[in-house]
């Protein structure tokens, strides 16, 4: 199989890209469009034959080994099919744009077999809408330095399909608790409190669905976590054509490593809701023993993100935008002078109002 | 209760350990964590529990043996499958009763459903009282319960056991009527009827109103009291009786006081209006009870009035000043009948009197009852007040007082102005200042034209600025300032604020503005929140998927703690603490009474 797959316009041969607004491939040169639902023709997805086991839920055991297989990484330099230029791709990239002719390229040898994502959440927000999203984001950030954000300070926006492990499954186990129930009554001048102590045993189970965990080490987890939620009902079976015009990374963090993080988050929530349920009949409940076991399945999906930096004061601030919902997250600085002015203005207004009221009351003889 | 007993075998060791560790924490060789009278049938009142608790403590101090008494109904015994004796022992040990390391003492248990009574000696108490005496006491308890309720039964048990111990544990008590044989001592008084419940009340105008069986008063004092009580009876038509004794004959003070009043021909009219002060000088049970009879007396003797009167009486009796205390109490009782409150100034009109407002031009306008002004100061203030009166056509009055006679300060100030003939014209125009000596509180009262410019703010400023001096005992300066401020108010319509007040406003303003600014800044900073790593998966929990199956709930044990939390605020009570007050109770005859009492 050709290791390079390009999206060509069937009308003029120019590169095509995925348009988030229409959900179709568009040619920016002749305006032709190609519906992604078409399963035949030049742009129909080529379904690579699975290598070895098919992707079936839990079994990702050898995936990372394959990701680091020399065959998968031996092609750091590609020749663009369109212009013949040499294109260098990072090890984790499998979708990119030729910097010389703008051709959209998918490196299919990086998405074969178990490396092939199970699905993709297509972009729904167009990059042109980002300035508006950013303005909405900054609207109530009144302590920002002046002129922090403008189109001139906003760096290059990169649309990226970022790899995520999406975990679903059941937590179950037997837990034991110590519980107390108190009743208080008066006895003369004393308040007498009788506290009954109990030992409780509970079999519990609860389900979690579609918890995403960032499978790429390239973006800070705080950023990707803060972009939640993603609507997984819009997930599509993986089709390289969704990647046209965007960068795409494959995972570089193993599913097993990320499963521990998913478990931590699930255990935290489970502990809270189980305790709340158990303590319904008691005043206080504390866990004394037992444990929960997790039976989890994972899917390998691509999530849409826009990434860009804002340069201010010699420092670069990283931002990310949920390509599905337009939610913006990023680290923003606080301007001390603006903060001081903000405080003094409000304090001064209150002080003046109180003073005027006092003077008015005095003049009115009240 | 059920669980406390049910887990006794498991919890006992812990409980006893805890008790033994805490038993001597307060310096006594016993634990006071729980009342010594536990009534699981819930018929004892709070006052009765308090009385019994003190009786048991007194028993313990006398005999170095604990005494704990429990009323345990059949339902609890049936549920547990315990006999009454087993329950008594378990409760005694579980609640940590007992004197000293050996937890010596008696557990008395009474079943109100079957009238069964058991007395279980524990620790060193075993053998101290003979079985015959124990049986006699146990069989006497139902007799007293029938007569006086569970309180009376428990009280009698304590006295009978005490009697037996004082007589070497073999006092020869007999089961039938054992209580009476012991408690009577020299026998119940002759006047006590054989059948109290069918007693026909009568009025005996010649019966002594002072019966000093405890010999607290001199003959001369008794005669003086008798004479005064006769005057009051004649003047107000209410019977006031003073009775002292060295015993209450095994009954509670309240019941014995009521019985004394009921069975000796006291009370005026069909409702037998009157009150009886019974002082019991029993060394183990010293205290007093004021028994009120008749609807008018019971309505007048409110809990507040009772506490006020008892506070004063306590100060006398606790110092052993019985004659002065009782004579003062008689005067307070008279005032209560005459004016509706136990303490009232002479000028306060009597109850039922029709008061016609009047003007007394000759009355002094500076009334220094607290005696805090020099003669020259009074003269100076009188001259200034008169000048202001003439200038504005209204009365200007200044009064210093050392008490408000049980009224609120505002009520007292208004009453002082109204009942002393102040004010000009039909509306009694005028303004008055009342300063209380002890607290320095300044109260403003006004009528007619004097109240026209006295807005709430002006009233508050007049009082506050005057008070700022009177609280420092600068009464003359305070009165002078008040006259200046009244002049200013009448002239300009407002009372000027003090410099300090402006300063406080400025400080308050600065604080408020700083707080508002800080809150606004804090909210703005929260909106600058930086991205954070998520630590939970709440949003991914499948709704309704939580299954919690109960596989085993095991009850372990019960722990009990108690915290001292009196319902009534006692800080304004006398040093003897608050009174036990009962708005309605019955004597042995079934007659209705109210009253209050205290120990001293």
C-alpha cells in the first residue's frame, strides 16, 4: 500500500480539505465538494487490512510496541505526491500539509492495523470563528493586561486531531464502613446524645462511560482536561478524509498507562457517590476496608482541537480550543496595575456613596 | 435503652474503663455524667429530676454510697427478657454509677406497670442494709408512688434507705406502712387528714399565719410578721402564710407546702386565694417553696416574678438572715398583690385603680433618687430645666434611678413621667431623661409637643451621647449635655452627631469599601481561573447505574454523652441559680397550685 494518501479534487486535481461547517471535503481552488458519505470514487476511504488482531475493546497490549516499530518510524522524510518535495513528518504525525504546495497528506502506514484509530470526532468549529470565541472568552477577564489579545498577538492556529483513549466500564467490589447514628434528647439541664455504632458491608457496582484521557504527551493534560466535555455521540468511524487540512497525531502514551489515570478519576467519583448512598440512613459514615475493581474497555479516538499561542511581554501563553464546542482554555496573566485600579475604583465608589448618605442623613436631621 | 442493654456484654468493659478514668475528674469519687433518677416511662418533670438528683448526691455525701433510681416499664423488660433486678444492675453499671473505685451503691428500680420495686446493693453496699429492711423499703415505694407519683416513691426510697443506714442497716422496718413508720419520726402532724383526697377545705381566720416549727424567728419577729400579714389580709383580701419546719415529712417541698396551706384553713374566698412560703430546714434537704393558690395569685406569680422574688430571698437565707429575708419577702408579696409586680415604687398606681392623668406643677423637675448629684448640681440643673421649659413651653424632667423595679427601663421611664404629674397642657407636653445609676443607661421619654421632634434617630442620639458620660458616672455632665442637646433639637429639629460618631462612620465607611473592593477583586480573580487537571469523573458516571447491595449491617454498641446546656438563661439569676418553677401542680388533696422554690 502506498504509504502516502493524498486528498485530490476529482475536478481539478488540487488538494481538498475537510470543511468543519459543511462536514464535506471542499476544493478551495475550483469550489468542488465531495460528500464524505460517498463510499466510492477517488476520495473513498481506503480500508487497510488489519494487521494481526482487529481492534476489539480491551486488547491493546502490543499496540505501543507496534507504534515504536522501526517500520512505522522509518519514514521521517516523505516525498509529496503532488509536487515531489521532501516533507519531514514528526514521529507522531500521520496527517499534515505539504508546506510547498499545500497538498493534504495522510501517512497511511502510521494508521494501519492496531494503530488505526477506531473513530474520529470531526471538527465542527471553523478556524475563522476563533477570534470571536476568544473575544467571548476574554469578555469577563477584566484583570487582563491591556492589548493582551489581538489578531497580531495571536500566533499561528493549528487544527489538530489529538489522540485520546476513551474508557468505559464498570467498577465493582465489596466495601465495609463504620457508621454512626445519633439522637439527642434533653435530660434536665443536659443535652444527652446517644450514638449507635454500626459496621456495614456493601456490594457495589457502577458504570462509567466515555471518559476521555489525553493519549498525547504533546499537550498539557490540564489544557485537554479543561476542554471537556466532548460529545461522543458525534464520533464517526475513522476515515482519513476527515483529517484533510488538519494535523493529526497518533498516541505516544500507552493505553495501560492512561488507564491508571482513568481509574483514579473514576475511583474518586465512585467513592463520593457510594458514600453518599450508604450514608443516607446514617449521620456519619467512614470507609474502613474493601476495594473496587475496574473492568474497563478503551477506544482509540481522535479529538478535534485548535492550538495556538499568544505572545505577551516576552512570554508565550498556550491556548486550546475545543474544535467541537468552541470552548477556550488557556493560561492568562493578571495585570497588577489593572487589579489595583479595579479595587480602588470599586472601594472608592462605595466609600463615596456611604459618605454621601451620611451627609444627607445629617442634613435631613435623621 | 434496649440496645444499651443488648450490647451490654460487649460494651461493658469499655464503658467501665471510661467511667473509671473519668470518675475522679471533678474531684468527687463518683461520676456526675448522668442523672441519678432515670425515668424510662418519662413521667418525671425536669424539676423533679433535679430534686432527686440532688437528693441522691446528698445521700452519697452522707453515706459514701451511691444511690441511683430507675423507672423501667414492662415493655422494656419484655423486649430484653430481663428481670427488674437484672435491668437495675445493668443500667447501674452501664451508666457508670457508684461511689469510689468499687462503684459502691444501691440501684433502685421500679416498674410503673406492675408496681414491682427492687433494691440491688452493689459493691460495698452489699450487707450494709439487711434484707428485711431492703424488702420493707421496696414494698413501701409503691405506697408513695400511689400518693405522690414516681417522684414521691423515689424520694421516699432515699429517705428510708438513709434511715436504715443510720440505724446500722437493721432498723426493724416493717413492710406494711414502713414508710410512714420511718418518715413520721414523731408522726405526721395532727392536722394532716387521714383521707387527704376527700378533704373538705375550710377557712380559719384565726389560724396563725406564721408557723415557725423550725424556730427561725424570735417571738417578737413572729408577732411583727403576724401583724403585718393581718394588715395585708385586711387591706388586699389575700392570705399570706409563712411556715418553717425541719422536715417535709418525706414529701417534696412543693407538695408539703400545698398540704400545709390546704389542710389548715388558709386562703380567702371560694378560690382560697393566697400564698404560702414554706422554708424547710432539713439538713439533707434545705430549701424553700412558695405555694400559690387561687386563679388571681397563680396568674400574678409568673415565672419572672417568682425568679425575681426568689433571687432576693436567696441572698438573705443563704446568709442565715431569716427574719429580714422573710419580712422582705412578705413586703414583696404584698406589692405583687397590690401593684401586680413584686417590686414597685410608691408612686406606681395600684392594681385595679383608675388612674387619672394630672399635672403637678409643684413636683420637682430634678428627681435624684439615686443620690448621684450634689445639691448645687441639682439646683443648677433645675434652673436650666426651668429655663428650657419656659423657652419651649413644655416640661423638662431629669430623674436618676437605681432600679427599674422589675419593669423594663423604657416602661419605667414612661411610668415615671406619667404617674408623677409632669407635662404641660392637655397633651402633657414635655420630655424626660431617666438615668440608671448602675448601668449608666439613659432612657428618653416624651409626651405631646415634647415628642414631636423626637424622631427615632434623635432619640437614639440623645440617649447615646448622654450615656457616653453617664456610663463613666459623670451624671451631672451627662444631664447638662442632655439639656444642651434638647435645646439644639428643639431649635434645629435634630440632635447633632458627636465627633466620635463621625469617626465611627468614617471607619465603618473605610471598612465597608475595603470589603466591597476585596470581594469584587476576588470575584474578578476567580474568573481568571487557570486550566486544571481533572481529578474526578462525575460527568461520565452513567445515571442510575449505581447498585449498592446491603450484605451485612451489624450493630456494634451505643455510646452516650451529655453536655451541660441549661434551657433557661441563669446569668441574670441570683447566685443560688434559677428557681424550680411550676405553673401548675397538685397537692395531696388534688387541689391545684403553682409555685417556685430553691435550695440554699
